[in-house]
C-alpha cells in the first residue's frame, strides 16, 4: 500500500537555492523525505500531484511567530496559527515564548511540543532569555536547548544593559544557540505608539524616536565585543524585525567587524511606511513601528544586498476588540503568515530573483538556525510549498485561517497564491481560482 507520505510531483518549476537548481522537473517523495529529483520514474500506484505552471520550492521557514497558546487562545491557538502558516506556504514556524506561562522552563517547552503534535506545520520553540520575561534572572539556556528550543530571545522584553546583553551572548554561545535580540532602547522609544515620522498621520499619538533601534544595535555590538573573548564559540546574534535605515547602517557596521550576526525584517517594513496608520489605524501598529519612506527604501535595499539575511513575519494576532481601542491604547502587533509570500513576491520580485527570494524565506532561515528543510536535495525532509506566482488575489482578512484580523494589507491586490504544502510528504491542498 502506498504511504500517505509517498507522492510524485510532476512538471513544476523546481527552485532550490541550496543547490542552484531552477528547472522544470519532477520530485519523488517517499517515507517523508525527498527520494529523487529531475526526470523521475515511480512505481505504479504512486499518487501524482500535477504542478505544471507552478513553482515547487522548499517549504517556507518562519523564525518569528507568536502563536499565543498557552494563555491567549482568544487571539490565536496553535491549531489556527499553524493552519494559517500552512495556507501561507510555511512548513516550519518558530514560536516566540511570550505566552502565559512563559516558555522559560523545560517542562513548558515539553508542553508546547505536545500541543503542537500533528499540526499543519512543524512548530519549534524559542526559549525566553529570563525567567517570566522579567529581565532579571537568566533561564537555563542549555536545559531549554535540551528540551527542544532552537534559539533564545528577549523579544517583547528587550534587555537594556550592555553587561546583561554580553552575559546573554555568552550563555547562548555555551549552549550553541543563536540569541534573537529585540533591539529597542526603552529610554528612547518611550512607549510611543508610532514612529516620529507618523506624527502627521496620527495626530496626538505618542511617538517613538527612530534612533531607538539603532542605538540598541550599537549597544549589542559593544556587548558582542565583550562576550566574544569569554567563550570558545563565537556568539550567534540575530537581530529581529529590523525597521529603519539607521538600524541597517548599524548592522552593516557590526557585520564589518566579523561578528557572527544575522538580521531579519518583515514584509510590512519594506511594503508600508508610517502613513499606513492613517488608513489602517491600530491594524498598522506594531513594534518596532512603521517608519518613513526613506526607511522603507533602506530596508528594501538591505534585503536586496543581503545585509538583511532573511524574512520573517512577526505574526502577532490580537482580537478585534483589542485593536478597536484608540491607537495609543491598542496592543502592538500585526498578522502576516497568510500574506508574507504574496506581499514579498509582489513587492520584491521586480528587483530580486525568485530563487533569491526563496532563499530569504526558506533556505537561509533553515541553514542559519539549523532547522529541517530549506532544500529540495534528495534525502532532505519532504517539506515543500507549491505556489502559482501569477495568481492575483485581494487580501481579505475575513477569509484567513488565523483567528487574527489585524492585517495592514487588507484590500491590497497581490500576486502569488499557495496551492499546496507537503510536510514530511503529507499534502495539504488549498483552493486557487481556476483549479
């Protein structure tokens, strides 16, 4: 009997940045892995997925997702968040630890992994840097690693002192884990709802100083210089959700020193500027906030030239009631799992080749974080996305599988629609107009 993880995919455009492959061909999937690639013969009875006119690529990998469970299931659950991820082409997501309770102890990592079994995409936990996210006592990074965490972070609770940052980098290096830094100096951001450039578009709303991000990156650079001699492994520092031209300059400077540093941005930072708050209100409120058109241009250039290594969503669902509050009272965060691929294709593919875009959405995050997938090579996990790059659609959050509706792209015309994902060879098919 044919296993449900055994398939032959026929006639798709096979795009694999890991090997440089970009050609029309077939894939054979067996026992949850890629068994053969190219012109493939299969035994009689193996089910066939016809992929003519479509792209077949490694499943997308998102290293920055807020699934909200446990503790905030009114905003999102692991089931709804992973359903949204699958519909967006993601086969692996890394879950941020700002849940209730916080993912800061091995038994809580185990609970998250138990909850995530059998979901539409793979869920890998990220551990909190400090107990209960209080920025006081550090967690046991090695114990979190052994329990299944793939990184440590201070996301949403940014460390503020260079000596504490240095200790976090040393502990992460000793545990052989990347540290994901939320770069924000609170003394400069001041709890503002929007960036200073948004003042004309959000009269009366408290603003953040744009320099808050870059100043924090420079403080992390000083911490890295302090931490590096204290460990036989060079620390791995990953800068989350880069949003400003000043932040890009600070990252370029840090990379020039030879530091082992990587960076991510999200599609909203290269597709929207701070004027979006006048159209979308709190559905365009996130932290760090949207910035000026010049910052958007700098982020796009940094994605194109590789200063920003990868794309993530920072998917952060909230209830409609929460986002209906006044701008200065509504919570930070927007959703992005179901729009990331299409927005990226629409915004970037005039300047960035499709293989390079897939690299930033799949191959690089998988390789940099040591995660499964990211390639179509024989023997790799059969984690794939099939999408139609020409399919046009209008973003309608009411149709999303996520519980979240806080989407800054509502009503936007985009191109690129996911047709199917394969997770360890098991297929989920999504409706596309014309099928």
